[in-house]
C-alpha cells in the first residue's frame, strides 16, 4: 500500500506545494495553523480541486491534472474524520455508523461492524441521537462511520482539537487501538506535538505550504527547531523505552532509554515490555554538577550540542545524552549564568512526576 | 357534522368547503416538487438570470391578484397558448374548472412556498453534505438522505403557508375561473356570493366560522408537526 501525493495549489497569498510518498500505518501531517494541512487533506478527499497534481492511493488514481482525470469525491473511498464530528443530526448513532456501508452495498458483515463498535467502545450509544453525545463520543462515532465505509485511506483532520483535555485523554487509547488494529492507512493532521509523538510512526512537517521534514517521528521531532513560530513551547523528544523494573514500595517504574535510566510513576504501566516516552523541553532542568540534595529522581549526563532557538526570556537547547537527543528549555538568564554554550557538559535533571501517564504511550 | 346547535351548512355550502379543501390540497401538493427545485436553484445556483427567476417567482406576491388571474386566463385559457396545447395533448383543461382554481391557488402560493424552502436550504450545514460525499454518497443521494430530511421543517412550514394562501385565494381565482357553484366556487367566492344576496348573512357567518376553524386547525397541526421534527433533527 502506498500513497503518492504530488500537489500544487495556489490561492492568493498562499501556495501549497507538496510531493509525498506515504506508507502504511499512522502518518502524521504536522504543522502550525495556516501551514496548509487541511487544504492538503481536502484535496486528497476531493473536497477541493488542486491547481495541478497527481494523487494515487493504493494503485487507484484519484486525481491527475495532466491526464484530466478527477475522481468525484463520492467515488474516492477516502474516509474523512473532521475536526467537528459532522454526524448526521437526523439519524441515530447506528444509522450514522452504517451510512457509508449501506451506500457501498455492504449491508452485511455483522462481524466487522461489531469489531469496529467494540474497538471504539460505542456499543451503548447505538440507539442514541448525536445531539445527546459528548464531544468525545461524537468523535468516536465519526471514526467508526468513516471506517465502516471501507476506505482506502483514513484522513483525520485534528480530530481532538475541539475537545477538552479530559476528552482528549479519554479518546487517545481508542486512537492507539485504531492505529494498531486497523489495516487502513491513516493520515493524521495535527498541530499538537503530544498527539503526533504519541500516535505517529512517521510524520510530515508542513510549514508555509511546503514539506520541511518527513521521516520517523522521533527523528523529525528531534529537529523540530526548523519549524517557525509557536512550536518551542511544546518542543520535546520521543524516546523508545524498555520497562526494566519497578519499585512497588514507591509505585515507580524504571525505564531504560537511549538517554539513560529514568524512574516514572507506575500508574497502569506494564511490568515489562516496551513503551514510548515523551520528554518535553520545559520539563528538563540543567545542572553543571551531578545534583545532590535535589528532589528530582532522574539525572542524565550529557553535552549541550546547540542553541536551537532564542525567545524573549527563554532559550531552547539541544543536548546529547548518551546516544539520544534531548531538548531543554531554560531561561536566557540561566543560560548566561551557567554559560550553556555548545560543548558544555551538563546534567539533565528530570522530575519523575513530570513524566506522568500523558507522556507515555504503550 | 354540520349540525351544531342550529348551525347547519347547506349542501351548497358543504360543496364549497369540500372544493376549497380539495383545491388547496391539490395546489399545495403539485407545487411542492417545482418549489423545491426552484428554491434549490435560488439558494445554490449561480447562473445568469438568477435575479430574473427570483423576480418571476415573487411576482404573484406583488401584482394585484386580478392581474395574475388575467395573465392565467391569457396563458391557460381555452385559447391561451399553453392552455390550448395542454387541452389538445393532455386533455387537461383549466378554464372554468376546479383544476383552474387549483392552478390559480398554486401560482399565488408559490412565492411563499419557495421562500420558506429556500431559507431552510440556506440554513443547511453544507459540511454535512461533504461528509456524506466522503462516505460514498453521490449528489442525488446526498440530497435525498441528508439535505431533504434537514429541510423538512422548512418544506412543511412553506406547505402550510401555501395551503392557507390557497384556502383564502379569491382575486386570481374568480378572474381566471369565475364563480361556478360546484365547480369553481370556493369558500371565499361562496362568502362573496352570499354577501351579494339579501338574507345571506347567516351563510356568510357560517362559512366564516368554518374558515376560521380550518385555518386554526392547519396552524396548530403545523406547529405540532414542526416541533416534533425539530426535536428529531436538533443539531449539535
């Protein structure tokens, strides 16, 4: 399964110019607002016609300007989960779910319907009307509706943006299941580093209508300083980690990462196996000497590699701890006082409580 | 029915009431499909002549009803351009028939119907239609399964208005198809006739009360129905 997207689309003051090749799994399309993410997915879905381009999904040409070919939107079989769920208000949840399926003449397939309903945990909602659902429930139904229309590709345009933090946390595990259990490739649009870091295997960073980075999520995230504006506050890295032990007395779990060993709150983490850990730049404190008499449990020796961004009062530093890259966001004053220049040996200090469940994906 | 504390409709009066109901129902039913089409064109179409179509549709609202009736007579009378053709090919005769009364009522109610439906169409969240398209629905199916159910309250409101207008239509009807008892004498023209004859006051009063009852029933029914539909398709 491959997805080829080559699109050039100009509107006054903005040009989208993208040439991408994506594979299976969950691919994130990341970038600040106005970077062209939604325009691109609308072009793929056929909701907007590109100035020029060629889009091929799984061997089927959806659009080819040069050949004068443009498959109408309803024949593309591109599932689309919108920012607002867009459920049909006059149909109950069951009819919403089966809408696309019914149109494709695949009324049967009880087992598949049950599987999707079960995966998204919406079994108890089937008889309800969309107006009575919470934002998170609506979004899960919208995902189910798109999946059941048997799409070649599932587009998700900031599906969590309209939800509050509690709802986001509620829906996140369902998205992880979707990624792991569904065979449909997913293009997930987001401007949230946390979402992309937790969900995506590969990511495409878009800025000003152009692809500025594309690759494995961890690698692209490590170089996020290339993205202009608004990103540094959420800058951070994703690290693969292995659970190597627990301290039941303190309810802590020990993780081995490429950056070193870290203790994190146990919560519902498994006692063994692999997880992914996100370390936000703002959670990293820097010390010149190995810290003593400090409450923080984690200290990783490393070297300052670069100052990647300088703000009014803060700077973003790139460190190398063992073989991993870690970002630290400290005040400009601290950077000056401690002379945090490239080559400086430091210790990255991390509070365990900052590495809570929201930072870890299974 | 008809016997209510010395309150009795004559056979002629009953005929007028029944004819009015039939004329109004036929006029409303037959103008619904073209009204939905025209409302769609006006709400979403971008074409030269948009303003002219809009003006034509609204003309009966502004013209004196006598003028509309006269124009119908010219166009759909026995010797009228359209009337002659319809009579010859389809056997459909309008002049001095109840069908003509229905046509006059339909033309007079058409602007109200189109307005109500157009407002409903413009209120439809088109993003829902996009969503339906990504799920595999072609334009026709999107209209039938998403747009139409969502504009149903508007269609209903328009239909009630058009029905009420048809029940009360007088000027265009009497100009076009005259006032023939049993054929084209509707409630309104019957009341008018009674007012012309000495001692007709009782008949006028009876038919007036019937008019009020029918109008109230229609309005209450529409209110209940649209409330039910609105609850069913409540957005967000």
